[in-house]
C-alpha cells in the first residue's frame, strides 16, 4: 500500500509540473495573439480614419470643381461683353475710315501736298500753326491768319476741313468719344485740357482736323498711328488721361478712294480717344448676382507689377491700384501667368478667393471672376466636418466594442471563438443599424436583391410602399412583393448590372403615359443600380435606389404645354399683323426641327430650334403694320428695321429661362459662316442651333409668297442655299435640308409654303 501511495503521489507531482510548464507557454501564446489583435485593430482604425479623410477631401474637391465651372461660365459671359464693347468702338471708327467724303478729302489732300513745291523757310511756322489750329483751335482764327480771298483752292480745303470737323463732332457726340461733362463750376475763360475726342492725321502722322476736346498727339498715339498706317488696326491701351480719367484709344487706317486695302499703305488714320466709364464697367456686373463677395475686374501686367484697370469692390477707382507680381499667391498675378486658369488664391485685399480668368481678345487684359472661399465653401466645410465627426465616432464606437468583446473572453480558444462571433455580429448589427437610421430617413426606396431577385435588404419607405414588414420581405422575390410587371423591368436592368459590374442610372415608366387610364396611372421612377460584390456567405447583389419623379414629370409636361401655348399666342400676334408672313415662324420652326433631326442632334437641340423658330419674329410687333404689308420696294431703312427685328426679340426674351439656349440661338442666327455677321462670330464659334435656324429662315423666306414678290421654286431656293454654303451658311445644315427635300419627300410635304395667304376681304 505504501508503495502504491508513493507511486500515486509521485504521479500527481509529475502532472502538476507538466501543468505548471504548460501555463507559461499558454500565457506567452495568449500575449502574442493579443499583440497581434491589438496591432490589427490599430491598423484597421488608422486605415478607416485615413479613408474618411480621403473621402472628405474628395468631396471638397468635387465642390471646388463645381465652383470652377460656375465661375468659368460667368467669366466667359463677361469676356464676351467686354469683347463686344471693344468691337463696337472699332465699328464707330470704321464708319469714319470708310466714309467716302473723308477718303476723297484725304486723297485730294495727299495729291495737293505732292504737287506743292518745297515751302520757304519763313512759311514753316505758319504751316505748323495751321495744323495746330485744325487739331482743336477756333477755325475762325485760322481764317483770320491765312485768309486769301483769291485762293479758291484754299477756300475749298477750309470748307472740307469744316465739314470733316463737323462730321467728327457729330460722331463723337453720338458714340461718346468726347470729354465728360464738367463737374461743378468751371471758369468761362479757362480752357479745359483735351481728354477725349476724334481726330484725323495724314500719312506722316501730322494732325489735320479734330474735335475740340481732342488731346495733343503724344508718343503713345504716334506709335498706334504708325501701326495703323501699315494696315493693322491699333488700340491705345488704357492710360490715365489729362483729367485723371482712364482713357482708351482706337486707331484705324484710311485708304484712298481707289486703293485696295489689302497690301496698301494708308493715306491717313482716324484716331478716337474716349474716357472709360460705366459703359464698360457695367459689363463686368453679372445679371442676377446674389452672392456678397463675387466680383469681376480687369488687370494687366506692367513690368513687375499688376495693374487693376477697373473699379474694385473696396471702392478703389480704376487705375488707382497696383501690386507687385511677386505677391505670394496673388490671384491677379496667377491669372496673368495662366489666362484661362482656375485656382484658390489671394485677392488684392488679402482674402482667400476662388478665381477663374479669361484673356480679352487682342488686348493685354485679363478678366478675373472671383468669390471668397469662405462664402463659396462654408456650407461644404460644415457638411464635411459633420460627416467626418460622424464617421470617426462610428469607428471609435466599433473599435471600443471590439476591444470590449475581445477582453471579456475567458480563455484563448473561447475568446477567439467568441471574438469572431461577436465581432461579426456587432459589425453586422452596427452596420445594419447605421444603414437603417440613414436609409429609413430617406424618401427614396433603397433595396438590395441578389441575382434571383430575392430581397437581402430594404429600408422603411420600401416596406411601407409594399405594405409589409421589412422582416417579411427578406428572402422573398421582387415579383411576390411589387408585382411581376415592375419586377421584370428591374430584373432586366439588374441582369445587365451584374453582367458588366458597372452602375447604371435609368428612368422606368409604368402605367398609362397619357394619364387617361385611371386604373393604371402613370408612375415614373428614376432608378440607380449599383453592383455589390459577393463573398462566401452572400452572393453578388444589386443595390437599388428608387426615386418617384411622377409629380416632377407631370409638372415638367405641364410647363412645356404652357410654354407651347404661350409661344403659339405670341406667334399669332405677329401673324395677324402681317398676313403675308403668317405661319412664317411656325414653318421656320418645323424646317429647323427636320434639319436638326437629319443632322442626328439630340432632343434638346430639336426643342431649342423649335422654340427659337417660333419666337424669332416676336420683335416685329414693334414694326409699323404698313411696313410689314408694303408691296412696293422697301427702302434701306425699312429693310434694316425688318432685318434687326430679331434683336428686339432677344431684348424681350433676355430674362426668360428656357430649357435650351433659345435666346442665344436667336441672337446668333444673323451671323454668317465667314464671320461677316453683326457679332463677328464665324464657323464653329456660332452655336449649331443658330446655324440651323439661319438656313431654315432663309429657305422659308424664299419658298413663301410675300407682299412684294411671289414664292420662289424649291429648286431655285436650294441652289441659292448651296451656293452660299461655306460662306453665309453652315454647309452641314444646308446639306441636311437638301437631303430632306430630295430624299424625305420634303418638297411634297412643304408645297403649301408656296400658297399665297387668303384675301382678308
């Protein structure tokens, strides 16, 4: 027994030793596992936080890009207005340079100077005095100094000079090339310094005649005149005039009556100087502007500085502010170095702004459109800060839950098993709760179905629509919940999504589209389908977000119907006043729609030319009825009035919002392919809808009977259009029209265009 007891005791001691040895090994293994788990958690949390920051940054960049587009659109429109202002001033000078009387006078003057002998030395002072007097002094004084009653030729030249001076004065009064009205009291005997006006110089740059307030010729003006005499129109860039006002000049060459302007040297030049005022500055204002810090201004480089050419929001006058181009992150310096660029920079007041720039054509000016970053992105920053806080909070909560579950394990194996189960359960539960909170507060139906259309997720609105609990929807097919018709359409879309594994957006229409079947009402759904990758526990699925846009569709259709009724009413007003042009607008719209269809353009282009064609003649309501119905030859003034009626239409519709660029189409339809239109646009610069409308209007006009002529045969009208293709009209638009006439039975369909209107009696 003793041996037996001793043996048993020895065995117990041996077992105790082995157990003691195994405990440190288990402890070390447990510690190693714990360290791995902690490291994994730290890495996961760090990765999640980095992902959240990346998401927030991506969202912020997206909003910045949206502002880039908005600022660019405004900058483009303001640039177009500035370019139009510059071109209009050149047009004023061009009217003078192409004036036949002025050209004849300059030619005669050049011939007389060639025939005259060299002046005597004692005559030079008188000649210089005469030129100075013609540049701004009283012509009566000139007559007193050099009057020669026996010199008939001298009298003719004085008469011509008087005529030209009167012409220049009248033009200056009409075009604002004159000094601004004086402010306050001005002494009657004190002569004002010349600040603006119009003058003529000969081929040697010598002053001939000018308006009273024309400044003297300076080196800046001489340089521009020399450029113009070589055949290149010149601009005298903005400078501070004698009265301290910003001043700009425009110089054009004058050619002889028989000269060809191409390659010829001018016999003189016309110089126009004007004060830059609100006529230019107001073009920088964006119509309908609502933001507080938005601003548009012009800058240019001047050596190592940046000059601000226009008044600023801080009430700094034009040309009164300049800054170093080396100023860090200065928006103006960045715009001058990269015209057309966009960036987040600092403006002249040190405020961080979002700015976009555009180069002004043929000038060293750059237009800048900016808005303060705080105003533009404050809502974005607040929203993204909230999102960041929510996501980080969720990550912290999930992390603490995982640590808590892992810490509560009783043993390594139990802890691992419990950890895996509870972490998965917690993750699924947290994500489910999170998705439920988020999705149940959305008005849209959010569901997930697998490839067999079995529900794997649904939010509250989707369950409410189906009329059953969310738990009851899980595992059921879409056909059993929403019906076979809707289920089939969604299943076809989901099949394509899973096949290509790319998200799609689609508009699905159910019911009667005409709204006449009360038992089967119209329902329009905007659906988004996002593929979800599967794993070993869950098969691939599709997340569907369904938005009911039926009411929006009804409102859109009602708006389109009201717009059509209003358009028809306005067109009928014009048609009643001119029976020979009755239905002209609707016919132009019909022809334009067919041209757009033949060219393969989308529905928006078709709607645009349709509305623009119907409304283009609305401006004729301001033209006297006797001119509209005149049967005799129209005078040039009457033709010009009829030809510019569409611009009145543009003014009437400027503030009306259309789905497409209707107003711009009407504005540009008078442009020609070769750039001879009033706006100077050419080729692809003219929007395609305006090119189509121009062809349609010309065709209907030629093919219709008018008060002063009969309708032209279709074949002749087509030949005329084809002859003008590539010069006046877009060749693609003309070809599309001819194809419809010849291959789509257009001549038969539009035969009634040729019918004369019924006799009103």
